[in-house]
C-alpha cells in the first residue's frame, strides 16, 4: 500500500513565516539593546582609564595637566598640545609621547604625521565616525588627523588651566572631569568640531578652535542638546552620555538631568549643594 507524503500547504507556510517574523521582531530590539549596553560599558572603561591616568599624573606633578597650551603671550610658540598628549605615558603610550615635539605646533614638522595616528582608547565604540579624517589647514594644506570622543570639562581642564585636586572644593564626586563629545567631521576638509589626542590643531599660531579638547557643562547646553557648538558634551548613546568625575568614578548622565544640577557638576568650586 502506497503512503502519501504530506508537505506544507501555502497557508501553513505563510503562518510559519509570520510567526518567525514576529519572533525576530521581538528579539531584535533585545539584541540591539544588549550590544549597545556592551558598547556603553566599554566606553565607560575607556573613560575610567583616562581618569586614572590623570590621577597618576597628579600624583607625580601634584597638579593636573592644562586643558591645552595655547593663546598666551607667555608661551611661544602657541603649541596647542592638550591634556591627553601630556598623560600618554600614564596610558602606556610612552613611545608615542617620546616622538611628540612639544616645542612645535601640534600640526607642524614631525608632529604632522603623529597626529594622524588613531588611539583606540580615545574612541567611544558607539560612535561610528572614521578614526581619522583629512583636514585642510590654512598654511600647509591637507593633513590626516585622528579623531576622538573624550574631552575635559572646562571647569577643570580648560586652556592653560592649573588645577589641583585640592582646588575642587565642591567635592571630587560632585565635579565633572571628563565627558564625551561626538565626532562631527565636516566636508571638504573642514571640521565643525571633533577631538584629537594631541589637543588643539595649530600651525604658525593659527588655531582650529573647534578641535578644543574640552567642553562646558551648562544648563543652557544639556547633554545631547540640539546646539551645534563644539563645546557641548554629547554621545551616540541613547538618552545621555558617560562622564568621569574628579574622583575617578564614571557615571552615565541622562539628557533629562536638571539643568542647574548639570551646571553645578561643571564647576569645581561653585559652592553649590546638589544631590546627584
């Protein structure tokens, strides 16, 4: 007796496909959320490394490095070197540090090739921007420049700052030390704003100020605000950004934070009383 083999009917096949599609639609957001959670955690670890490097620098010099060396008649040339370059030895980058000529501009002489070298620890994994871009400088034309996401808080690491931890009287756990800033490379060699481990891009005393290695925490410019200013903390993480506080801890600050609390976190000695 011959038995017949029964296959899927078109209706059964359609139902199976619909069920599978529904399952995928339900599972995909969870997978994406897990991936973003891992990227955010990796970002926090990198910020923690930079915070530890700054503390180790302070242990040696009894002062934090300046946000950048620039815009002062007392300094010649106006080199532009920033805080990240100064703590390279504390980030196990002594070889790169020894190649930097701190007597020259960041984009001058042998430094031109160095500043195009990407450093993975300067990047947030959630930011998919290129690790380096071509920039058209006023005097020397196109130059390759590494990008980065981590900047100092202007209250502690601004241009020519000379901050000691003892100066942060609001409390180390109540003061922003570092934070994130999106990479926004421009077109045709221009840079609306970005960060680079060297500091401010400069040549022949001409600065590209939008590459400043620091940013403001102000009530007027909350995290991920719509402002296009180069001095706004921002990130690719949903609903906020990661920050290193002056005590070395790393916190995720939501975009919904109260403006006055956020502004108080940006001042090292404002005598504010906040709950954070």
